[in-house]
C-alpha cells in the first residue's frame, strides 16, 4: 500500500544507519528490533530460524567489517572463518582493494554508458587470461555465480550444437533454472521439476560412473554438449575427488568431443592454494567459471573464460546471443576485480593460503585426535576446509558454541554435519590460534552436552 509518510520514516532510519558516526543505546536497540521485525514481515521469517546470530539472547546485527572481522552493532568482533562462503579471501574491505574502487567511483564512473568502449572490461579479461592455464582466452562478465554458470552452459550448447549436460551428484552451481538443473541435490530441484531437459548426473569423483553416463547417452544416439564439475565440491561439504579424477574427466571429454566446464566460483582466486584449482590438477577446462572472491570481497562480479575454439562465429555475428547483462562487467566492479587480482599476485596469496591452510588443517586434525568421538573427518585443501561430525545436531552445537565465542563458521541448522572453514588468507596466525582454542572449548562443551 502506498504510504509516503511510512516510506520517509523508513528511509530516514536507514540513511541515518549508513551515515551516523555513533549510536545511542536506544538507537542500537531500535535497529536490532527493526532488523528482526523487517526480516519477519518483509523478507522471510524462515531466515531467522537458521541464523546462529539470533540464537543468542539478543540478535547480532552487523554494523561493519574489516580484515578478518565482522563487527556487530555493539562492537563485538567475530573472527570470520565463514568467509562469506568464499568471498573474503583477501579479507574484508581490504584497503588495497577499496582504494581502487573508491578512486574509480570518485574520479571515473560507476556504470558504463553501454555504448562507448569501457577499457577496464578489456583489461580485466586480459588479466584473467593471464592467471588461468592453457589457452583460456575469451571472457564474459556477469553479476552472480548462477548467472556465470548459465553463460557456461549456454556457451557449451551454442558452440557444440549438442544438448546434453552431465553434472555430478551433490554438486552445487547456483539456483537459477539452468544452474539448478545441473545441481545434484533433490531438496533444491524437486519443487521446480521438470528442470532443464537433457541433463544427467554422475557420481562425483567416480570416473567410471562418468564414463558410463557418457557411453549410455552416446549409445542411445544422444549428443553431449558439456560435463560440468566443481573441482572440489563446496556446498556438498568440501568433497575432494580422488587424485587424477579431473585429468581423467578431461581425457574422457576429449575422447568424445565434449566441452569440459570447471565451476571454480568457490575454488578459484587462490582459495585452494593456486590461482584456480585446475592449475593444481594440471588440467585446462574448456570453460572456467569464477565469482565469489573475484570481486575482492568488495563488489559482486562473476564470469566465465573460454578457450578460443568455443568463441564461434555466431557469437561474433551476434555478440548478445550469449547474454547481454546490463550490469555485467561494469567499471566499478571491474575495478574491484582488477584490484583483487593485483593483490593476489603482488602478495602471492596462493602461497599464503597454502601455508595458513596447512597450519589450520593441522590444528583441526589435532582436535580430531582429541575429540575422535565427535569428529569423523577433517578434509580439504588450502583454506577450503571441512570438519565432519558424527551427526548434524552435534555439528550445529559446535558451530553455535563457536559463534558464542565470536568465531563464525559455515555450518547451519539446515545441515551442520560438516562445518566449513573458509577464512581470509590475510588472517593472522594469532587469530588462527584463537579459532583453534575456542573450537577446543566448543567441542568440550558439546561432548558434555551429548554425553559422548
Ligand atoms: C561452485 C559454485 N557455483 C555456483 C554458485 C552460485 O553462486 P551465486 O550464489 O553467486 O549464484 C556457488 C555458490 O555457492 C558455488 O559454490
């Protein structure tokens, strides 16, 4: 219902929240109350059920962030091991990234004219080609991960003139219709059936099953456009494929003329200790998707890079056939991505990730030894680590215990059997020690609570 008085009231409060230097105690309470009420009345009451931030007496409302910390309205600093599910590899509002974004906004432009040539888009494409293996060359920039996956799927179909797409069980590629079609979890797909036609799923990490899936389709006269794989499954709970799986998938795709897509939205940008995971595996996919940390933890920008043989004449003849996202690759987001790549290369973030990942994983493994009745596995590589618990309720209890001790991790009530650790590469060793100490305490409490 149109109510200008109400709109003005809300806008005054929101704009004050953005610009105020300080808040009185009454103002803080009012913001917390407004946040809870607005989530309940205008977003989705269900969201609150799954937030550990509302599991305490008073909901934790975020105010600001920096480095490895998220800070709430009351000044509580949470060590961020959730890392925005992979966004904050370079920390929160890294000044060496924000300075270029601010300069771009202040001195140049935020969005492009849509007619003149925007040079940052070109520089960014060239920079991406310079940090990805093989002959990956042509980029298309988008705004979100799922959108990048859509472009990858469409490009594979367009370039190969074939239709089937094979993905993996439990895989996650986003929730738009095409991306969801190649996801491998019933819970997300079922309400939207039928999904995109001509999609099949193979068991992740099982090259024989992938081969069988390909052969069955071929023997029945079907044509396969692409195989799409996460080099390490993130959302599924940090599942690493066996050594050689990705290379074997490459060989299989070459044998049958299938386009190989690696979805590196989570594993890319140094998260696992190399610029992209495919580098560590010695495989060049035909299409690579990137996102999350690509915007430097400051702005949203995602995209794909493809090998030249896929950039078929049809795309040249009609450059908008693949996509024409109004905001995709806009200058201010390109500035963030360029600054992120610059930071990653200048400070050798992959090395940072390898060293700190080794340190954190070792610490977690020691806790596994100490709490072997609670933890069943510690896995992953670089700073993409997972700790698996005997059951989801136990995992949730540990995640909640950590949250109460001001450490954020990626484990929800929805499914906390595996808690994910994806902290910034810039996190100090002192903070890693604090995380491990607090995890020890949370595990000890959990042990008592569940009588283990
Ligand atoms: C591997 C992978 N692909 C795609 C996506 C979807 O990205 P977005 O949430 O930005 O649409 C995600 C998100 O977690 C992801 O991990």
